[in-house]
């Protein structure tokens, strides 16, 4: 199969997760407005099309994470991604349960 005939696959995004993406897009849009950055400016600085920037501001799940990162970088917010899952409360609880079950 050549790249022209390959069908683009997309991951299923459930309604709850769509809401999270929508909120991310809204937050990005607000950050742009606060800085006075237009979609055209963001597109120019990232090399993305205005359509893609618009999709990001809408939280479109078909846009690659790399494109979201490019926009966050222009906004000076890319470091915020490092906060995702940094406080893994459920993981720590599961680990504690496992540790409590071990004799020592």
C-alpha cells in the first residue's frame, strides 16, 4: 500500500474525553485571546493552517498532539503538558495496596 491509498486511522474518542479535549481547545483559545494572538498569527508562527488552528481551538480529536504542542509552545504553555499525570493519585493508591500486601 502506498501512502496515497492508505486510509487514515483515528482513535475512538468517547464523549467524556471529547469534553476534555473541548475544554483544552477552549483554554487554548482563551490563552490566544489574552495575548492578542489571532488564528493567523498562530498559524504563521507554527506553520499550521488556520483551519488546523481553528480545529485545535475547538478541541478536535483528529488533530495530532504534535500540532497542539506547537500551539502551546507559541503560547509559552508547553511546559504545562509535563503536569499531566504528574500527581497520579490512583497509581499511588494501587501501589500502596500492593506494598501493604507484601510481607516484609
